[in-house]
């Protein structure tokens, strides 16, 4: 797979501000990192965790990873536990931008550097943390821009959203709508919009209900499904195929898009069953986090925001990203 590691690392060469933080470990073998995942049920979150662990352990550091299970209070408690254990750095994938603020405050109070991975914090003004990831609005915008190009006039689509109430779910939906508006595609109707919680089975279940609701005998009365992640997109694909409805590009087919660039989604794009996945660069994000931690371990602070860009993957460029 073509990697975006260099892009993440290059951002880190920008100006860093000096300032001593927690005591610097004597050797790499003494470095302890606490990693708080968003949810171990999320395929991309697991991939990003594994890429980070691989890169960190290659430096000789130890990583203890825990599952936040999509629970803001659990993530706060896990942060406090890692502080009590004396970790050198905390890396957290917040499940909620507002809900993670007390965890950032606790880390700051304890003098423990904290990196927010993938999702940022809202209402954390004056607090110290580094955000590493890709802006969620942009991923939704990439989906919307591609569908604005390929959808026929007066197209109807269905939207599989992430978990209701979480900021990243709203940002991806907003990005899609912004792209439709920017392209002047007010003729595209969002026929239905339901929360699939980023879960494959939910994407399948909801799509099966849509097939019943919008079926017309020979197919369905919508042209595409945009999903807020690949797992829901793949669930939608299985539901449509199970009903004998063709997926992909072209008349009579249902175009499907997702976000993350998982191996299964990339293969579905290659096979013509999905038309797009928006790649998040797990290796690049992992490498960027390791570089930021090195800065912390040198007694300095990295930049507050390190962005690793998304890539729109379609039939035209999927071969560049398949393993």
C-alpha cells in the first residue's frame, strides 16, 4: 500500500516550542505509553491502534492499550488510571470531543503529555494537547464531491450516519452536504438518513429496511448509499447483493461509498462493488504520533495540530493502495 507516512512526518518538522514537561525517561526501554482506543469493535480503530503499537514498539517503548468502548466516562477513568500507573505519554482516540475534555485536564494537571488521536477536543481552550489525525468534515466532503460528479440528475441517495450525538458523525454528514451545495447539486435528494453506529450489522439491517421501504419490483428507488465508514458501507453492500440488487457504477446499480480505506473496502472498490472509499492513513497517523512522542521525550512540545490527509480512492487509483 502506498503510504502517507512522509506527509505526517513532514508536518512535524515545523516549529516546536520549548518547555519542560514530565521527567524524561532514562532510556527507550523505560518509556511507557497508555493507549485508549475509541472502540475495539471498530475495524479502522483497531488498525490504527496496531500500526501505532508496531511503530512505538520498534522504538523499544512499551504500550498498554485499553478499550474505551465508545464511553466518554470510561475514557476519563482510563486516563486517570494511566496517570496513576505513571505512564510517560497518553494517546487517546476520543469517542466524543466534549466528553474528553476532563481527561485532557487531568493529564495536564498531572504533567503527563496527552495526544488526541483521530478525534479532537471541543471546549478545551487553554489546555495542552496534540491532535493527530484527519479532519472529519473533509472525508464527508470527499464523498459528497464524488457523488456530485457521478450521480444522475435528480438522484436520490440514502445516508448511513455514525453514532448520533458524536461530533465526528455530524462532521462527516455536514461535509457531504457542503460538497453537494458547492457543486450546485441541490437536485440530489437525501431520501433517508439513519444512524448505523459505525457497525456493519447495523448498516446491513438499515439497508434491508430501505430495500423493503423503497423497493420497486425490479430494484430500489434510490441511486446510491453514502456511509460514514466502510463497515456500514460493506453491510449495505451485502444487504443489496442479498436482495439481488446490483452494486456499483451504472444504470440500475446502487453506488456505495464509505470512509477509512480498510482492506475489505479497497477490494470492494477494485471489484466494482463499491465506487469509493476515503482512505485514512493508519500507518501515517501512527508514525506521526511516534514522532510527536519523541518531541515530548526531548522535553519539548510538538505543534498542537498535526494533520495526515485523507485520500479519495476510486476505481481509477485503487491499485495504488491495495496491499
